[in-house]
C-alpha cells in the first residue's frame, strides 16, 4: 500500500533518518485514526440498531475524524498537494516566480503561526468544557487546530529547505508535459 510514506521503499541511509520515521508514524497514525472513526461509527450504529445505543459514539467519531483531517492536511502539505492556481505565475520570469512564491510562503507560514498563537489559548480555555454525552473534553477537539498548524509549519519549512522557494509549492508527483 503506497500512502505518502506507508509502504515506501527505503534505502539503507533512511534507517537512521528521523524524518523518515516521523513521516511513517504520522501516516500510520492518520490511517489508524481513520479506521477508528469508521469502527466507532459502525459500532455506534450497530448498537443503536439492536437497541443498546452507544452514548457518545458520534462525539468520539467526530474527535477521531478531526484529528485524521488535521494529520491528512499535514501529510498533503508535506507532499506539495495544497491547492494552487499557477496559470499566471508559471508564465512569469524566474525572479518574479521566486518573489510570488516567497510571498505565498510567507503568507502561509504567517497564517499557520496565527492559528497556533490563537488556537492554543482557545484549546486551553475549552479544556473544562465537556463534549456531549461522552464526557470527553472539548479541548481535545480545539487542540487539533494549533497542533496541526504547528505540524504544517514544520512540514512547510522542511519543504522549503529541501526543495527551495519555487519548487516547494509544486506537488511531488506533478508531471509536466511539454507541448509537441
């Protein structure tokens, strides 16, 4: 199974690479959380159908799914899969491409930093609030946004350092075909 790091072939030097194991762990965690979401919904709906409802099943599935979405967004960003419209920028000379790409990266990093800055106090203020009948803290849900934004900052910085400014916004699997 090839899923952004899961099942990827590795060389001997990657055995000691911390980022390789970090990427693998994050991908497996995202898959496990998605499976947990599906399993929770299945158990909850089955229990309701046989007359023994699972209180809090929907809230638990919501919590797992939010964390799955945040980890999935980070994995997507790490591989350059963010939404981009480059119909104009690809026609610009390289110095202007660098400038516009740099501006986009600064705006992305600034927005993510704002999410971390304002999201952590929000998560801490919601820690005492219970979420529905499950009794879970609402802080677990609101914590997903600043943690995900921090992970995305790390991923974006890794991309910039590894690929440079302009290529960091291009998807890894992008295939450019030349017109014949």
